[in-house]
């Protein structure tokens, strides 16, 4: 049975007190029990920009893989805050898209990267992939560790594996571009960067690199 749609103004009114109190646990409980990600996802197409912002934030807290396509569309929303909230929500969802055990290994791997223990990080990400071969973010994070280790060819392989599993992963597309650029394959780098920008046009650093590559490859 189709659930009734959510009134955007009422949704904001219900969520706002919890946001003001920074009650994350209470907010998650409210969103899961009273709304659910399918109904919240529908608000992303609302004409009410504040409701779209709150919906993107909410999906960052409780959304799953089924929300990724709709959130990726909001990266091109005319409201820049909606863009930012959608980008944050996508990263949040990507990081929890694996099984419980794979998510745990991913968390350990990111902590190892922060400590610059790159080999250990790669071990954790590889375990996450063994546990859940569909886990796109495990490939992307392993690619980051390999990029920091200057293992650029291996990094590209992991970026490709990430976008095969999550085609809208602009981070993996950009990472692929960085590696191609490091190895002097400027045309391939440009194509990868352009794919990233087609998904998320607000990647300022990538925009600048693309402009420089285009000028270098076609001075006219």
C-alpha cells in the first residue's frame, strides 16, 4: 500500500526542535518510526528548498543505497545548501553501504589512513572487500590509500571497481583523474574529471584542474 506523502512544512516543524537540541539519536528514531526513507526521499523533489535541505540531512542519517540516485540529482539543485547537504548525505550512505563487518573494517582502515599507516589501511580495506565484494566505498578508500602510497596504476583499478558498483561516485571518478594525471595520461585524466563534474558540478578544485587541462591540451 502506498504511504501518504509528507507535508514539507509539517516535516520541518517536526524535525526542527530535535535539530536545535542536536539530538541525533532522537532525530534518527523519529525519522525511522514516523517517516522512513522512501517518504523522505519524495521530499527531495519538493518546491520547498528548506524541506529539500532537511530531507537530504535526514537521508544522511537513515538513508540507504536506494536513496543514492535521488540524492545525486540534488547535487545539481539550484540551492547551494541543498547541494552541500546532498553531498554529505551521499558520503554518509556510501560509508555504511557494506555489511556490518565490512563497515567495521572500513572504519578501521580510515583511522589507519589518518595515522598515515597506509599498508595497514589497505589491509583493512581489502578485508572489507573480501567480506562484501559489492562495497564500493571499500574500493574507493583503498584507492585513496594506494594513491597516497603512489601506487597509481593500482589506485585506478580500485577507482574503476568503485564506479562499477556505484556509478555516481564522483569521488572515485576524480581520484581516477588524479592518477591518470600523475602518470601523464592527460586525455584520460580529463575524461575522468569531466565524469566527476557531470555528477557533481560543485567540485571547485576539479573545475580548476579541468580548465587547466583543457588549455594545455587545446591551446587554441
